[in-house]
C-alpha cells in the first residue's frame, strides 16, 4: 500500500511519521518532496528525467511552496544515483517508479506499506489518489494559531506562513469525504496517542502495535530538530507544544490574529486547491478549532507589513521563475 502524509508545515507530521515507522508493517523514510510534484502525475515521460536535478532544472513543489528537487539518496532508501537513473529509465509510470524505489526498503524492513511525509503533499492529494488507485492520504492538522506561531519561530515571514497554512489545509480538505482520506489532529495525537494510532491503524488496515508508542529507535543521521521546534522529532510524545500561541509575545499574537483576518484564498487559489474555502473561518468550522478575535486597532500596520512581505515574496518568485510571482493564490483584504 502507498500512503502519503501532508498538511501545513509545523503540524507534527514528523512526529506522526516516526510513530507510524515503529509499526513492523510500515516503512517511512525521510521527507523526499517526490509526491509534491504535479508535473510527475500529469506527464511522467516528459518530466521524469528532471527527478535527479536541482536548482532551476529541478521539479518545483506544487502550490505555494517553491522548493525544487527531490531527496532520494538517503541511506534509508538504499539507492545510489546510478540506480535511481536506471529506475527512471525502466519505469513506465509514476506509480511504477515509486514501487521500484520503495521495494528495497520494504524488503529490508519486512514491511508491506510505505509512507512518505512532506507537508506540501497536501496540494497533490487529488493527483496522488487518481494515480494510485489503492493509495491513501493522511491529513495532519493542528490549531492554526499554534501552527503559525511555530512557522514564525522557524524563520518564515507572516505572509509566507499564512499561505502555507491556508492553501495546504484547503487543498487537503477537498478530500474529507473520500474514504481514502484520513485526518489526524496533532492535539489528539499527543493527548491520546494510543487511541489516535489505533484509529490510524484501522484506516491502514493493519493491527495496532504497542511499539508505535515508543521513541524512534536508533540514532538518526539527519537533522531531527528544526529551528523553532520545542522538541526533537525522535523524542517520546510530549504535550508541550499545545498552546504554543499563548507563549508568544503579545504583539506577535496580534499579528497572527490580524494576519488570518487580512489574508484570504482568492479565486486563483480556490482553483489551485480545488476547494471553495476562502478564509480561516471556513477552515476552522470544519476542523473544530476556535476563532480568536482581536481589536482592529493594529490592523493597518499588519496590512502594510503583509503588503511589503508580499512584494518581497513576489520578487523572489519571479527570480526563481515561479508562476505565482504573477498569479498569486492568496490576497489581502
């Protein structure tokens, strides 16, 4: 079985993936960005040769993210560049390549399910489910205010962070009534870990194993605690990141609240996401979080800041030949 995990960044998907990876039937390697490439779903034969490229020749992530390239050479997967190029040449389709790529890791780990976690996978859930008839998608969510607090702590500016949350979440929610879609709340995962994992196992059609509750085994040879994270992703489950927003400086809290009020998904973004959701209010109604209100006295300064950040982001995208420098999927009220 093929499974991808997506959602906004900073929703706990790394922790979640590591818990799943403790299951004897499941293999989950590092984040690859492979399944966030719309071009591979749309035209495999035309775009497959770009898998091994980086920089401007690399394949861009779909939707708001502008990351280019994929990460397939990690030791967990067991392939060198020459082997990957041969797989690309032999594979008749994207699912065929994926099966070849994960076959060695599945065999070595005696697993039957591979999972891949990249937040921007959310933008390609539709394409993945169309290309992988037996595939499944898992949407990781978290309180939007805590999520923005974490993204800002990681160094993202408010404009980019708002786009990540709104667009990835909206795109993923397009499939909320699809039986191949499953949603996991970060708060449920850390407060009632066993029950949440039991439900995930039922969705994946495997038995629950208590080993899933343990920290990741062994020593990782990659960065497991990003800038701004409170905990290492390989640690045991902790609840300390719930309420992250309340720990922020009061001015930053106001910025986040006003930012969510000021930015919305426009018609271009709705077409991109395949969803008519336009703002945080729409998303919160579905996810069951509470909307925060704030005096509008600082709204003008936040709007001005967002416009400046939008301008800088647009210039950056144009330099990277990213079309969203012209056709932006989010707007400011």
